[in-house]
C-alpha cells in the first residue's frame, strides 16, 4: 500500500488499460444491469473515504487525495459503475475496516494519526497479497484503484501533482524525464 507518486502514476496507466474493478462499465459507458437499489452513502461515509484516500495519497508538496474530493468520487464510481456484488464487497469492506481498526487501535479511523491508518491499510494489503486471491476483488484494491484514478483525473491531481500543459505545443515523443520530474497529465 505504501505508494509514492511515481508508483501511483504506474497504477493509473494500468487502470487505463482496464485492469481495475468496474473497468468494463467505465470502458463501455454502460451501467451494470444488476446493482443495489437505493445504495446511499452518508456524509460521514464520504468523510471516511476521504481519510482513506488521504492515507493512500497524502498531502506532501502537492495536495493529497482529500483535497481532490476523493470520497465523493469513490461514491459516484461505486454507485454508477460497480455491479451489485462489487458494491456489496465495497460496503462490507468499509464496515470491516471501520470495526477492525477501532478494535485494534481503540479509536475511530477518521480521528487516528496518519501513521496508524497507513500501518493498518498496509497490513490489510499484505494480508490480501499473502492470501493469494488474485481473482476476487477485495476492498483494499478497490480503494487503492479508485483513489489513484480519482486523484490523477481530478483538477487538483492533474494540475498540481502532474506536469500540466493546458495548451500543448507540437508533439515531441522524446522529452527527457529526469528523476524527480513530474509526469505529464493526459
């Protein structure tokens, strides 16, 4: 789960290739036929998702995922693009994260220090990797994928975390990219 911005960019490239949960709906532009009717998220759920997103992509010299409104983005994607099974996995996973974190740390995820939240999410990701489940979508992968996609396609992510050129000049396929340089926004 520990991810620097370069790793996040690599994830965006992979996701744009269609490897994320819900990618078929995104790529075809169609809403899945079977979804949970009346799936609603409360403002505190969106705040919880903002904190998870900000733990995955924290504020550094550029704004973090919370500044991009990642919680609202995740809610929109889950409601519009995920099937009923994926939606259930997502909601159940959020409930598990909330309950397990509080049981382990004695405090709510939202009010906990960033280091504790990151340690918990990294542990969850390592546990998922160790389980060997490659086909079953797990909430930790959903959260990571949605955070990276939402952040780097937001105005904040595209203009401040990436090298954004509003009106590009000529096409030059061989621009040198030095270590530490920002990647270019799409």
